[in-house]
C-alpha cells in the first residue's frame, strides 16, 4: 500500500487539474452516481479511494452526505483544499476508519484497480462492514487497455512524476464473485467503451451491488 499512496501523493495536484472536471463529459457515469445517491436514502455515503474529491463533491451536489477517504495524504490534502466544506480523511480501504453500518451506501470508483485479489477481498469485506443492510455499493474498474495487451500495466512515470503503480485490468465476473463472497448481492452491471478525448483508452465496468 505504501507505494500506491506515495505514487498518488506525487500526482495528486496534477490529477486534480487534469481529471477534476471529468464528470462534465461523462453523462452515463453521472447517471450511475445519481442512482447511487438516490438508493442511499438518508444515510451518508462513503467515496472510498476518493482521490481529489471531485466525485465526492458531485455526490454532495446531488444532496448526499458524502465523505471521502483515500490512502494518499496528498490526495486528501488536495480534496480538502478544493472543497473545505466537505469531509475527507486519510485511510485504507482495507481497514476503513469508520464504525459498523454507519453509511447508507458506498462508492469505489477506480479505487480497487491497484489491489491484488486478496486486498480486493479485504476491501469488499470492509465496505460491507461499514454499509448498513440493504445499502448500495458502486464499484468501477478498468477491464482492458485498448493500446496495451495483458492484465497489468506498470507505470514508473505518470505525467512526468515518478510513480510505482500497477494498473490491473479486471474481469467483471471475477470482481462480481469477489463481491458476492463478501456478502454483496448483484444488482446491475454496466460495461462501456472509453469516451475519446475525455478519458484514458480503457474499457470500463461498473457493478452495483446491495449489501446482504
Ligand atoms: C485512479 S484513482 C481514482 C480516484 C477517484 N475515485 C476517481 O474516480 O477519479 C485511485 C485512488 O484510489 C486510492 N487508493 C488506492 N488504493 C487505496 C486503498 N487501499 N485505500 C484507499 N484508497 C486507495 C488512490 O490513492 C487514488 O487516489
């Protein structure tokens, strides 16, 4: 986890500049986030692996009481600077700093893409612990890179910053099985192509599951 956190510390400011407004060009993602916010009822929502907090801010704009948590203190600092009115905390998705059942729902948007299968299982179990029964979880991840073959893309440089990151391309059926093993009931699955000029050239999947 250390190398993931320090890598995101290195790119935090630039990530916010480049990606902080991305939802403006992503109507389908906005629709999915709208569904998530609507399904949380009056409970707060945790944005796990929130990065610079732009999605947390979007959820707050929809009326959700959204809280962001991220492994990278640099990302958390950027998120707090951008939105000092919202709550952002440093923490590991595999050991969330929250009590049992305190959230109405959860989001993990491209947050498990650096985790191996064992860590993903811990993350999904932790999300299950902090979300109340029946609450929704939205998980987004990359399934394939259009210009790179293979299940993992390793980056040692990202936008000119030194990093040490493995980007994993995940099989939706495998992630769905990991969610089910952690107690999540499948509800919806959306797969899509990348939006040219808006995002990295990767195929993506979003799974919506309900806490059993
Ligand atoms: C690709 S970024 C996605 C950020 C944001 N969710 C988005 O959609 O733009 C991945 C984020 O997940 C965070 N992350 C990775 N592993 C994590 C973990 N174990 N616990 C918490 N955050 C983690 C990283 O620090 C980074 O900010």
